[in-house]
C-alpha cells in the first residue's frame, strides 16, 4: 500500500549548501561565526568563537579556538561583525 508523501518545505536542503569531495564524501565546513568568548585557564585566556557548521544531521554548533579558525577559514572573519 502506497501513501501520498507530503513534503515539508522547512526540511528542504538547497543543493548549493551540500558539498562533496572527489570520492563523493560529505564535506563538513563552517558556515558562519555566531558568537565570541574567552576561555580562562589557570594563567591563560584563550579567545574562542561559536561556529555553525553544515552537517549531515542538520545545523551543528561548536566552540573553537579563534586563532585556529582564522588560520583555516580566514573568509569567515573578513565579514564577521559579531559582538
């Protein structure tokens, strides 16, 4: 028995957001920087940024070290206006 499928427009993923490599594996890339913070250790303060990633399971958010993200993905900081 077949049932009619009613697609949810909110679950639609544009194809230009899906990135695959030469072996057709999903490529996880950062999309934008959402927030900034400082992680305090004993004698050090490490600047961190909250990053939104494209993911197979939907939006994913992680805190990453700011200097590493600037080195790997400088384009995110060119237009970043996060408070």
